C-alpha cells in the first residue's frame, strides 16, 4: 500500500514550457486535491475532484488544468509555465463518510518541487 | 469565507520545554478542525483532529481542544523533543454536501534544540 505518490519529485522548466504532474493513490479514495505551497502562504487549493470524470476549481486555479480519467489518478497540467508557478505542489486524497458527514483525513503525497525560470 | 490564523514562527524551544501554538478560525456553521505536521522534505500528515465543540484531539503527546466560544484550536505539548522539529499547520473544513475543502493557516515552524 503506497498511499499517495507523485511524479516527478523535482522539475525545472523554462517560461512557456508545458508539463503534467501525476498523482496516484491506491486507497480507493473518491476525493483528490492539488495544492501549492509557497513560503509564508501555507497551502492553497488549486483544483479538486469529487469523483472520476469530475473536477472543480479551488482557490487559485488560473494557469492550471486538471483531469481525473481514472479514479486512482489526478493529473495537474501547466500549459504555459510562468515564474509565478514556481512552488511545491502537493496532491492529497480523502474518502467520504456520507454526503453530510464531516470530511475525514486528507492523505498527502510527498510533493513535487517545480522551478520555472 | 473560512479562514485560519495561526501564530507566526519560527518558534525555537529547548528540549523538554512546553509548546503552545495558537490557532483561531473564522467559519460558518460547525467546522471540523485539524492539525497537520510537515517534517523536513516530506508531505503533510494528520497529527490530530476534532469534529465538534469541546472535543479534544490528541496524538504523540500533542493535544488541542475545540473551543467554539473562543473559535480556537491551540496545539500544546508538555515536553517537546528534537524529533518534533517540523512545520505545523492548523486547518479546518466545513461539513456539508459539496464542502470538503481544507482551509489552512500559514504554518508555524518549530525548531527544538538539544
């Protein structure tokens, strides 16, 4: 049971390049999330998914796209990278305990450190 | 909207000292409250949680009590160890259909010296 894994661990891009970050979870969780972590800003939600084939915008979605074609995978894409997207990106997943129950624990991956020059 | 405010760091303590990291929140309804910890070079992991008023979450010697009257969830530990050096994040989520997003504070870096 690997939990939440992220690929790659590190990446350096030039402005304007594109890339895709892959998140995979083997816990059969319904919900998946992408966050970015910047110094002094805590974690901010980029996009999230409440199930296979569905995605929604979070707090800071501009410049990113996501896809959830398979329940276990959640992809984050940068179509034209900008220096402002230099950050550490975390993926997380969680399960749902009924429609109106409080959300339980989110399980985080180890992160991807992205630098855009 | 929802927000979390936690004390600014960094916090430096000697081993066996008492730790308090303050956290206050603003939210509608009855949020669930969490403390997550991030060890150097790793992702976040849940430290403890509380889902209703007056609940006390505890784990690894850390405790936090959900205080609705003061909208607070302060993290405490009676005797810190070097291995507790990490960044601590207070977070909340508001229960309800379609509302499962975590709102995080900015994090407090703790360094424990021998």
